[in-house]
C-alpha cells in the first residue's frame, strides 16, 4: 500500500443518492418464509427481492385495498 494517495482529481459518487437506507421493519414469519422461498427459486437474496417488490408497488402506485370483517 502507498503511504499517500492523491484524491485531488477524484469526483463524487454519482450513485450516492441511490444508496439504500437501512430500516427496521416487523414482518410476519410466514411472509418472510414466502419471500425466502421465492428468492431461493429466483437465486436472489430475499431482502433484495422484498425491495424489488416494494419498489414495483411504489412505481406503479399500487393501492392496498383493506376490508375489515
């Protein structure tokens, strides 16, 4: 390794605004198992699959219809 690195010509990361933010969320165990199984079939990490699903919902402005009985 070098003793000194020259960063004078460096540029800001253009993707920094798209970085993910860590959050804590409570999900039902069966929901987690569903996404883990689906993620295994798709060969993806389950948290990435949940993120993709939520992003799709947000981009398509999917509306949740709740009916209480």
